[in-house]
């Protein structure tokens, strides 16, 4: 992500790398640096990492908050200075000992000039420190040139180069070397791979009935307790299905939910709110303690989940707790939702039930045909994909379909969202 010419060069170099088969580069050029954040927001759902063409684009994107995907940028260094000075000397007859340079650290410029054996007495440097510092680059170069102190300006920022050209100041745009770009691409692919591996790691969620919600007497003969456990299991299962997770009894008054980190992150708004607790309160009016454990192994995740649920118990179930792989505990507040009466089954004559019957009639009894998406439903029902998405959402709300984990595509765009239809036998 960055200026068109640099993005094009990065995509071209990436295609020639030996590891090119293991990743796909998506070019996202912008017309101006101010577009950086909006550009990223549009494609964040379809990429695993972002490589900015320089620190300016990276800092502009992070000014308004945390980035939605791992990010890195092409470093600004003295490596691109050599070719720029050579081009300027041969084509523009500039004096490399009398130039102004922006963005690059003074120490890197001094090292480059020492390497080529040119004194730096007449070289002026304005380092990049933050996005606001770029505003001073044009005035810095133009003032020195008008005073006769320099013969040309060297900049890494395309908009600065254009303004200097308009002001009739000789300017050279410093570009990163192919070697620097190859290293940056490799760094970005490592970040993307790490993100995917992290998303596929196992997360363990423990849900326990609070002491105040437990029956005074327990045992197989306590039918009220058995009904309570069954209702709790149903409520947990309804939310677990949406994230492709499994639910299993753990002890007398607790359940364990196994999910991937990526799916659980989506269901909790990036681990900002507690899972399950708010739904159980809304559906059944019961208080549960929720602990989430992450780790490099299932054993570590389970151990961390036990610590997390203890923290939730100590907090009187006013929040869930997450214990990460490094042992750090984080409090997750409960999401507020309106209380609703649990619905056992939709009415046989409801619109959603009739729609399901039409789909099952057209699709047949093939188990593979029971997994659909908006496109296939749109084709079967003869409606637009947007309408098909609303149909599937209504089926999910009435318990007639389960939302499965999204499936990433090799093409740019939103991940495909599959659904599993629930037949009458289910």
C-alpha cells in the first residue's frame, strides 16, 4: 500500500521471488497519503498482513488506532541514496556535495557519503520523525535551493517531489533498492503466516454455573437440575455453532467449549467483550462464570482457562477473563442484550420454515447440499445475493441454519460465509 509506482514495483518483485507460490500480493495504490487508512479499511477483511511502502503510510494508518491486521513497512535507509546521487550526477549535473535530503536519518546519510568518499559539509538533512514532519519538507528544500546552498533536493515522498517540481526546484525521488523490497516482502509474508497460525490455534472456554444458580441438591433424581443443565447446554450450543466450536460437559456444573482463536476473536469483537455469559443471562436468567485460555498447546490453553474462570469467580461473574499464552489476564466486559424467551422450534407455518422447505425440496437429501452460501441460495430461490443473505440470517435466527466459519478465497474480497441447513431430522 502506497504510491502507484512503488506498489507496482513491489508486486513485480514479489512475483519473481522463489517463494511466490506461497503468498499472493494485492496491490492497493493510493492517489495521496491521506487515503491510506480508508484504503486499508476496505481490504482488511481479505488480507493477512499489509506492507506499506514507507514509514509515512504506516504512521498515517496507525494514527487513529490499532490496525486490523499485522503490518510492516519498507524501511527508509541510505541504500537508495547511491543510485539517486548517481542518476542526478549523470542526468542533471547536480553536485552531490551540495544537496538537501529528507526522510533518511543523518547517521545513514553520513555512512553513505563516507562510503563514496564525498564530504558532507554542504549536505543538509531533514529526518522523518512523524507524519507532521513531512509538511516541512517542501519549505526545507525550497529555501536551501533559493539561497543557493544546494543544487538539488532528494526526497522519498512522491507528493513532496511533485510540489518541488511545480516550484521549479531540481528534485530526485529516492526509491528503495530491489534488495530492500525483497526483504520487506519476506517480512510481510512471515507476519501473515504467523497471523494465520495464531488464528488456527486452539482456544479453550470454560463456562461454570455460579454458586447462586446451582441447585441445593444435585443428583440424577433432581429433574429440575437436569432440565437446567439441558437448557444451559442448548444456550451455549446456539452461540458455539456460530463460531464453529464444540460444547461438551466437563463437570457437574460446567462446560468446555473448544474453538479456534480466530473464530473466537470474531465472536468477541477482537476479545473486547465476553462470550456466552450475556446470552445465557438473556435466555435463561442464569449467571455463569466464563474463563478463556490460550496457549501453544491444548494443555496450556486448558490450564490458562482454569485460571481465567477462577478470576471470573472472584469478580462475581461481572466479567469474563482471558489468560493468554504468556499468562497475562484480561478482563472482558459482558455485552448487554435484551432478554428473550427461548424458542424451542419455529412455527411450522412461519415464513422461515416455508423457505427452508423450499430449499430442502430443491437441494435434495445429499449431505453436501445442506451446506450453502448466499450465492447458491440466490440461484435456488431466484433472488439477488443480498436478499439471499437476509434469508440465511432469518434461518439462523430461528434455529433452521448454522453459520459455519468463513472460508477465505484466493480472490480479493470478503470471505465466503457458508451455512449448514438444519433438516427436520436434525
